[in-house]
């Protein structure tokens, strides 16, 4: 079975600035492929190159079996795209927007009627079909944008941070829809900076500073962090991080929610040393235990291994 | 190219336009406002020029001379001055445009046959009005002079000039302005409406969404052109109707030819508008550039009101790349002169070049972003 | 009412200046566009009649007919660009617009002139009605002088008569540029004020940053003040720059006292800012603001006396022009530049400008908070 997306040494520079640096990966059909990384890591630039919105400086991208550089028209027919910001026409009504994109994708007649009804139903906009889009709430707008992106039932769907700014419940509903598409055989290529969303993906690509630093299933990525991870609860997290950061046993200390996460060289030594360091700094050690790494921990660890701090 | 996609773009453009009251106003009401203003409010026809008189002669002859100014219909005497110093104030405050000074020796000089001199001080600030006033004054004085020296004898001048004015027999500014105004209105439509159309899509991010669809740049450009061309042609018809029916501007040529050439002009101007809009990608800048690149040249360098022949050579040269120049020649030619393709073919050819160039630029500018 | 806070205004004004000057293209719009407009208008708005393209048909070809033609040429108003024997060529030249005036001298002109009665034909292209009117006046004068001289030579007319000596004050060579360039300065300044003020507010509304400002302690007065202050500064700079170009490049004499002009400019800029603010209160998008501006400016220019004398307008329109700030400013700037007038004669225009500025400003201030809440 051919890959839905196949990328080889894709590179894009803007003047001296390298936005995407020799990125290569493949996405299988029907896969939910996550693109993870801080702002400015090169996610959006990569998606723009895959959707034909931006020409690569170097390298090759095959989408739906066609070279984006050479057969951009065919590629565009086979993909749906939803950008970071809401970008349907705010001064058209819900129905008029659907009809416009129907016309652009060549979906007309009975099929358009069927697809329109499906979108209105899916987005919960059946009662607001004649409202001007600009007046809708952000959650509705986003579902309408998703509807317009899949109007022509494309085999591949590109979503660039589709849920930014949306409340958690809407976000959850949005992901239910993404699962439905994937089960129906659509390949979903989604970028996000919400770590909990990344867990929903079949596979994850981590980007930092224009480079792809890891690519695997979420569980395997976790296993890739071999150093033990400890969670510390203390009365002053900031001072605790400060006190522990320079200690030889601690590789990385970072505040994480209500706790402090410590990546350490040796679990037993750390369990001994950490409470002592805290005591001498006048801090309480309320709890210290080993935990499985979250994706964020993985990300921090991988960036450290690459020898640099994440951008953003 | 797909007709479905093209129509989808055109339809969208029309829907957006329909919701945009101000663009509608610009497209349909402004042309009427301009026609009414140009047709009724303004005119270069100078009548009853305000003048003052300083009569130092105070004789029947001097009164007769002044009377012939007032009786001509071109001047109205609004002030009688007592001292030469008052002339300064009268002209300076723009109370009058001309001061006629008749010297104390006027009657005696005239009677003696030595020849009398009268002086006209003109407010030269407005050179155009002053020139016209000067010509009228000269004609009046010369007429009176001939009568005065002949002393009742009938004097026929050995040669006279019979003027015949072609195309606009009564020399009404309105007849000259309405045809040119059509070109200016078309340029406003082209510049103002299309300058925003692409820049707005870039600023709001909708262009990116369009770019991700299979739509071809040719379809975007033509899809966007269609509604504006329709509006433009409607406005030409409206202007003609108002001009011919209401203002009595003659229409002597071929309507079909005018329609065809208007279409060419619109395609070229709209193409340029779209090019500007897509090239600068910002509404504020696009409107500025469009004003400088289309509307101002159409107003100034088209021969609409200001004669090209009297401009500096640089501007005359520049006017050859202003498509409105050719279109004004066409509208004046067809409406007033009643000439056809045999005379206008050069202008038509130039407009074909502009239309092709405009379209090519509009389509070319998307090369980077779109298929 | 709380007093405006200098600190907040200072920060806002600083921000406005940064936004205005950061983008090199916007800088170009602010400082280069007015200069281009002045140059274009300064040269193009020209109603002088010089070297009018003239088509000559001389059927007589005698010394007398040549003398008449020379009389036309000597004035500099007419230039024979083509000559022919066939009237059809004249038709073609006028149809093409190659000539504006045709002179046709009949066969037997010299003989009939000596006998005391002939006429020549003057054909004018009425499609250029303005030039045609002026050219007609000149041509009639030339022929009349020629005729009078001949009549005197033959003794058909006693000597003497009246000579009219005309002197054009303020503009001795009657160049239309002298009159038009100061007016162009006025129109350009209005354009800048309207554009920058209305877009400054509306752009923030469109981008959503206006809400951010409204929830800050910034008051409406401070907001309006900080939006208009930078534009006023830019307006004064632009005015100075293009007025200098008018004086030094176009050789427009400035006979009045420059501070008089500055006072008028301040009132005028204030009225422009007020109209700009008013437009911003009725516009949600930049596009709407721009269209509104254009819809105001077009009639304002036509009814300002810029190219078309106000005294030739019908009464109704003459009354309407009194509401037009552009009209009053053009009267001031022309009188100060060309006639050296001052407040003593121009005070009615100053009062009118001040009244208009204050009235529109009050309207804009009253509408502003409502338009923000909307």
C-alpha cells in the first residue's frame, strides 16, 4: 500500500533563516499523524509546503501519490486543509460558504446537498444555516471550517493547529470527529502544541528548531526516555528547581503543574540526595516518587539530548 | 479551467458585494452624484464676471463705454470706485475680477483723434477666468471704439472671422465633461473596488484557504473580474442614459462599438487593480497605489478636462501608458464626433494591448502562490 | 470628567508614530505620495492656451493671406501643425484630435479684402470646450486687430479710437499653474488627514486591538487625542514640505505672511481630523472607511472651487460650498500665496473653517464612544 504522504529532505529557507531543515518522514494511509513542537518550530511551514501553499527550497514531497512541486493541482483535489486562524468568509452565511467551497472542489447538485446537510448536522449548525459566519462562536466556526475542508471527502486532511483557542469540551468533540474520519479511511495530518492532544495520534513527529527530532508511536516515544523521572512535591517549586538544577545527579529540573519533574542519572542516588539538598536549602520534601514520563517530559528530554533549548 | 470554480468565485464576490453597502454606494450612487455635480454644478462657462469701474472721465463717452460692458451680459458692474487705491482692495479681496479705469482725458483724447487709452486690471490669480475676461473686455472695447470713431457712419471691417464649432456647437462644458466622466467613473470602479478585493483576502487569511483548493489563478482572476465588469458596463449605460436624456449630450456614434471598447477598457483597468491588490497584499497600501496608478492618471492625464497638448513633454509621454487616455478619445469620438472604427482603430488597438497586459499581470502575480 | 493623563497619551502617541513609520511602504505613502501628487497635479492641471494645434487651409496663397496667418502665429497662441488644400483633411484632423482649430482662408481673400468685405472660417473642436472657448476669443481678437489695421490703412476708418491696456495682477503671465498649485497643496493635505485618521482607528477595530485599548484605563478623549495628534504632526510636516516644493520648484510666489497660512492650516487640519474621526465612527472595516473617505472627498474637491469657479455654479450649489472646509482653505491659501492678503480680509474664511472644525469634531466626539461599544 502506498504512503499517503512521503517527504524527503524537505527544506525551506526565508533569507538566512532556515524554517524547515531537511525533514523526512512517511505517513501511512488512514493514519492520524501528529505534528508536535513549540511555536516557530517549523510545523506550519511544513504543512504549507505539503499543501502546495509554499514552494520548498529543497527536497521532495509526495502527497496522495503525486509530487507537490509538479502536480500541485492534482494534489489539491486530494486534500482538505484547515488553517490556524479561521479563514472562511466572515461576510458570507454558513450555507454560502459551503456552496462556495462546493463549487471550488467541484461538488455540485445532489452530492452538494447531501454534503451540506451532513456538514450542518456535524457542526450543529442546522438552525444557523442563514447566519453570517462572522457572528458565530469560535467553536462553531471551527467545525464549519472543518466541514468545508472535508466537503469533497478528500483522502488526506491537513489540520494546522485546528483547536487553538477552543474550550476543552469543543476540543474533545473535535477530536471525536477526527477519529471518525480516520476510521472511514481518511489520513489525518494534524499539528498541535497541546500535549494531551498528541496522545490521540497514532504516530507523532516532534519538531524543534526546524528539525525533526523524533518520530514514533506515543508509547514508544515514552520508552525512549531511559533516564528515570521523579516527581517531587515541595512547598516552593521555584526555589527547589534552583537548588537542584546544579546537582550532579540531576540532569534536568523543571516545574510541571503543581510539582517539579526531575530527570536523574540514577534513581536510588537521587532518592537519597534530593531530600537532603532540599533540607539544606530550607525546603520541605512532601513527596518524591518515580513516574512514567508524559509526552512533555519526553519532549524536554529529547530536546536536551539534541543539546539545546526549545524555541517558543 | 473549470466553469464551476469560476462561477463559484464570481458568485461569492457578488454575495460579498451585496452585503457591503458602501461598495454598492460607490458602484451605483457615486457615478450618479458625479454626473449631477459635473452636469449641473460646475462649468467653465463664465457669465456675469464681477467688475468695478473707476471713471475719472465722467463724460457721456465714458458712461457709454461702461454701459457697453454691462450690456454685454459677460460683465456685471458691482462697484464704482473713487480712487485708484481702491482697486487694490477690490481685486485683493476677490470682490471683483476686473477693474476698468477710464482716465480723465478719455473723452478729449477720443474726440481729438489722438487715440484714448483705458486700463483693465485683471485678477490674474485664476488665469483661466482672467484670460476669458480679458478676451471679452478686448472685444467690447474694440467694438465700442469702432462705433465711436466712425461717428454714426456705418463702418464695415474688411475681414471678419466666422466661427463654426464642431461636435459641440454651443461650447457647453457639460458636453465635453460627460464623455470623459464615463472614463473617470470606470477608473474609480476599477481602482477602488478591485484594489481591496485581493488585499482583503490576504489580510483575513481567506486567500490561503482558497489557495489550498484546486482553484487555478486564472479562475480567481476571471471569477473576480466578471462581477466588476458587469457593474462597470451597467455604469456606462447609466451614465449614457443620464448624460443623453437628462443633459442632452449628443450621441452620434455606434453604441455597440462603445460597449465593446468599454469592455476592453474595463478588463485592462480591473486587471491592473487586481495586480496591485495582489502585489501589495495590504488594503491601506493597495488603495493608495491604486489611486496613484489608475484614478489620478485617469483624472489628469487622459485629456478628460485638461488638454494633453499643453502639458510638459514628460507628462505627455506618460499619458501614452495611461489607458484612460485612449478610452477618453473613444468616448468623445463616439458620443460627440460620431466617428467609428476607421478613426478609432489605433485607440482600440492600444486598449487591446492594455487589456491583455492587465490580465497577464493579474494572473502572473499569483504565480508564486497559486497553481 | 477626568483630565487626560499625559503619560497615557504619550505612550499611545509613541505607539502610533511607531506604527506609522515602521513599514517603509507606509512611510512612502505618507511622505512620497504627496510629493508625487503635487508634481502630477502641478504639471497636469493646466488650462493655459499656448501653441494650439492649428490646421490651415489657405485657398488664396497671397501676401495678404500669409500676413493674416503670421498675425495668428505671432501671438504664440496658435501653431500651424498641418496645412492642406482639401477640406476633407481638416475633417480628418479634427476627428482624430490632431488639431483643435482649423483656419480656412477663401479663394479671392486678398481681392475681397481690398474691396472691403471678406470673411475667413474658423473651425473649432467643441469636444474640448474649454480650450475651444479660449482659442475662439483669441482668434476673434487677432482677426479684429488685423481688420482694424487694414481699414485704417485704406482710410476707411478715422485714426484714433480706444486702446485697452490690460494688466494682470498677481500673475502677470496668466499661468494657470500659479493658481492651481496652492490649491493642490490644500487637497493633498485633506487627503492625508482623512486617510490616516480614519484608518488608524478602524484598523485597530478590525484587528481587535481596539477592545484591548478600551478595557485599559485609557479614556475616549485620550484615545481620540492620541489617534489624531500624530496625524496632525504628519499633516503639518507634509504641508511644509509640499508648500516648499510649490515655492521653490514651481516658482509660486508667496506674498503673504507664512504664519497666517499656518494658522489656517491648523484649523484646516483640525477639520480634516474631525471628518476622519467621524468616518471612523461609521466604519467597521478599513474598506468601509476608505470608501466613505472617497465619497466625501470627491464632491468636496469638485465643490471647492479647485478647477471650477464657484461663481459659475448654480445658487444651491454655491450655498453647499459654504459647508466645505476645502473651499475655505483654498480661498485662504490662494489669497495668502498670490495676493499677500492676511486676516484682515480673510477672517470670514477663518471663522468658517473654525466653525466647521468645531462642529464636526463635536459630532465625532459624541459618536465615538457609541461606535466603540457597538
